[in-house]
């Protein structure tokens, strides 16, 4: 079935999946190896995309896989499940079409009897692709609603921690060094200093950004754009908002 060309495998895990226990890369590799062993196949190479969304086309390892397929260096590709290839029906179908055009067989570990030449199997595959896409939309909607509810209760929605705070036990707490820089930024801005000049002052006084790099006009402007958070503890996520006095960094008369 595979001819003389190599058998390879493709696995993917998203950023969200990395944070949760579940279908990680190691588990996918184990499942694919077990499947290959039952099929008496030897996997020559694993293409592994980590922290990559299933709707993104420009994935580093996926691109390498497609390049090798186009160069005729792949005979069969094994995937652990359809949603590892993509959670977007259009993208998944485009990939299956390209594999077919390149003469590359696709095997799916959790669909062990799948035959890409059988119309019924293809229909089942397409139905499962649609389910995977809908599941992704449900997950996003639940996350969105959950984060909005957190914000309404005065809690951070998650994601990146704004400058001036750090994360502790799932909450924001004031970071002493960063909060001092924030107060200085607003003090200088209230004196009508330009952002570029404020950056110069910060760097001269030894303040550094979280990344360890010097302050720039753009980074100062980003802090100034969060006055509502620093002055009033106002948190926003989409059209949801909430207040938490514990997030206030500026004096009440600071603007």
C-alpha cells in the first residue's frame, strides 16, 4: 500500500491544549506508533507542531511536510486524528486534496479502517471534520463567556498580565518594581512630557521592561492607554467590564 516511499506522521497540539492535561504531543506519538505497529509500518519521521492552532495554515512543521510531499519524499502520512490536521473544514479538505494529488496515502489512527478511495469513508471523514470545527467554535464561545463573567466579577480574564502586576494563584497582584515604573510614567505624562521623553527618563533611572529591554515610546504609550485600569481598577474584555480596587496603582488625584 505504501510503496517504497517513506511513512511519516504528523502531530499537533495547540497552546490551550498544552496548558491542559489531555491529548498532548507525547500521547499522540504513542497512539500513532501503536497504530503503525498494528499496520506493520515503520515511521521514518514525525512532524510535530506545538502551540499551533488547528485553523492556522502557516504551521512550520506542516509546511515542511507539504514540501516533502511535493518533492516526492513521502508515501504515507499518519495522523492521530482528524482534528490534529485541522479544525477547519476548508483547510482539512484542501490538505486531503493536496495529499491525493501528490499520491500520498493518509492513514488516521482513530479511524483504523479509513480508506480514502471509499466514498462512504470520505463522507464520514468530512462529517467528523465538520464536528471538529463546530467543537472548536463551542470551546471558543465557552472561553469567551467565561472570561467575560470573570471580568464582571472584577477578576482578570486571563491571558497576558498587564505591566504593573504579576500572576499569583490565578489572580493579578501588584508587582512592586513594575508598579513604581507605572506611577512614574503617569506622573511624567501629567507633566505633559512626550512618551519618547518618558522612555528616556525610565531608561536613565534604570527601569527596564519585563522583557529586559529598554523602554521605547511605543511601550510607554501602551501603559498610558491603560489609565482606566491603573487609576480605577477597570477591567474590560469584549463588551464586559468590571472594577477591582485592588488593581488601582495611581493616587486618586492622579488624573
